[in-house]
């Protein structure tokens, strides 16, 4: 698979997890591509961590709603509000998350493990201000889905046990990469779908944790 195709491929598969009317939180980076691959009959209520309910499309410079000083997303990029959406204060915003009103959150990871633990806020050797709202989202959302490239420079990102400090423990339900779809179960990682460009052996070799292959293993490709 070409490097330029990977993020779009993952985002397209993530879009299949959603249904019309879902309230979802999309992490910075790859997860923001997911709305581009939704079926026409599926409309989401996108919850933005900084206090937007029903976030809109990313505006471009020159658009009437382009306001980089006042309307931004969690990554500091320019954001907007969809028709019918609105702004809420921080307490109400986190009340939605902690109250279980977010159906799913999609976020990247530095490491994720077979127990559903997630580490995505400390990059070794770099100064980080803190984990932000990811901790609340991982625990408060009904489903926590990690979407990321399977490896980093050829090194595994999926382990039997995370090595980096955790963002949250036992929170991840599913892992979607360009190689496969893994469900986190009480017995470890279960591969339910595979990209036909790879073999089961290649997926296992790129994963630093044991994988059980589903008896009903499906293709990730339509």
C-alpha cells in the first residue's frame, strides 16, 4: 500500500462504525478525515473538545466563517459550527463527555495494548503540557476506537502491555489500522478483518502482542 493512501484507507474503514445521529468526538490528525467517507444518509453530531456541539466543515481562509482567533479545534486548527450547532462552556462540555453522551471517540495512539490500555500523550524526549481531554474521552465515550498506522518507522505500536505512561486504562474497544481491525476482548486481541494486501503472518510480525484470528475473518475492502 502506498504511504499516501494509508490515512484515507483507515478513515474510510472507521466511517463504517458510525450511524446516523451518532454523537462523536474526532481526535486531531487522521480522525478528522472520517466525515469525508460517510455515506450520504449518515449525518453526525460532531462534538469538539473545546466546546462545540455539531462542529462543521473546516473553513478556508477567505470564507465568511473563517475565524482563527476565536473558533478553533483541539489541535489549534480553524474550526466552524454546523447549522443548528452551538458553543458551550467547559463545564457543560465535559459534562457531556463524563455523562456518557458521546457515542464514540476516535483517536490516535503512540501505543495501545492487548488489555485496551492507551498511551498517546507523552512523546519521549519532547516537552508535553499534559494529556488534555483525551483522558475524559477514553473513559466517558461509549466506544473508544484507536485509528492509526500499524507501525511507526517499522516499529510496533501495538503491544502486550504499553511501555509509555497511560492516557487511560482498559478503555479501547477496537483498533483500526491499514493492516487489520482488532477487537479488544477479555482474552486479548481478536482480528476480525484484514487488508487483503497483507497476510495474517505479516500482521502478527508487525504486532508485539499475540493475535487470535476470528473464524469469520473478513476483508477490510468493500
